[in-house]
C-alpha cells in the first residue's frame, strides 16, 4: 500500500541549540492507524505541528499525498485534519456552526448532508444547536474531531484525543476512530495510554528525545519483543529463592509465595520443564502455575529506559 505521509530526516532546532526533532524518518500507509507513543517532551506534538504547517522545520522533508508541506503548502494542508490536545473552542457558538466554519476555512463549498453525517457519526447531532459551553469535556473532544473532519481530510492527527476523558468515553472514542478508519481515513494518534495503542493501532511507533526508536506492526512487536512470564505459585511462602534454583534467574514475589520466571516463547527451549523439576527437587510444593504475556507497556518502558541509559 502506498504511503500517504512520507517524512524524511526531519529536524527542528531552536535558538540556544535545543533539538526537538533529530532526523525523524517515517512512512505512513494510507488507511492505517499509527499510534505514536512517547514520554512528555519526546517530540510528539512538535512532529505533528511540523507536518501540519504550524512549525517550520529546520531541515528535512514532509510530503502528504505527494505534496510538499513547504513548496505546496495549501494542497498538503488540505489533506490533513488536526485534533489538538487543547480544547480551544468558541464557547458561545453553536456546535453545527463551529463545524461549518472549519469547512469554510479550507474554501470548501457548503455541504449540509456531509456536516449532518459527521455529527451523527460522532453522536453530536442531537447537540447540534447547543452552545459549546453547554457540552461535557468528552463531547467537546468530539466537536474538535468533527471540525477536523469537516473539510474531508485523508489524514487525521489526534494529539492525545482521550486526555481527561473517562474510561467509558475513551472506549467510545476508540469506536469512532475505528469507524473513521473504515471510511478510508489514515489516522496518527499520540497517546499516553498504552491500552489505547493496543486496542486500536495497526502499527506502533515509539519516540523519545526527538528520535523514532522503532515503528513496527503491533502484533509483530508483541511477538518479537514480548516475553512471557511463568508464575509458580507455592503452597507455603519462602524467605528466599533456594540456591539450587539460582541458575534459573528467578524472582520471588513480595509475599514470598510465588516464583517468577521470564522466558522467550521463540527460543528452542524455554527451560520450563527443567525449572519445574528443580523446584520439586528443592522440596517446594506447587499450588498453581500461571503465565503472563508482556504488555506493550512493558516493551515501551524498556525501550525508553534503554534510550536514557
């Protein structure tokens, strides 16, 4: 599938020498959802702002639908919708007028059926004549998305779309994002919620200190970097791991009643059989055995920690 967004060696430096972006290169395919994860100050918002023409890059190139964001700004920007972190809406404006205004900003002709369709998909149609100030925080977020979709962009940036939204509304937003993807919109979202990336993303990118650490298919990332843990639950707590089990590199949980063993599922031998035999030989009685797959959060923390060290 062809890349709808192509970023090559993108850099942004400020006076004083601070580098917000350090040679970011990234291709995003049409119709995919990419989750961009990173700690505060990693460069996520700077990257989005540069692609959207809000910030001028120091060097590098960005093309949206084949259009350069510098040389062909209007054509490139017309293909992009942006939902910012901050809720910056005119409080006394009606919802429907706010969305209409955004369409007009891009020189698009009136299209009331389209506006109605967007508002209905975002569960805003019943609130179309309400003033923005009357809406909840979650509904205001939906208005921001509606405004970003009003000019029919092919690429939609969601910068922390569920920040400050409760769990129920967050899941509703995930459904909205999936519906947008089903409609052919390419979506790039930044998030602090690891479960958000696991729930809806096709690929996951990790950014830290202005650099892309990796971009991988979500399932491949889990399979390649994710380890499994075997938890051997004991019938009685112990104070320390017996010396005879030292070769297995076990961890004892805080309560002392479970041994934690990490292993690679792709390895030729997991070592589980030998471990269980040695546990029995050490005179420990098993109460239960369970496994746990490493989460995307474990992988993310490991990558960012490695970058800082």
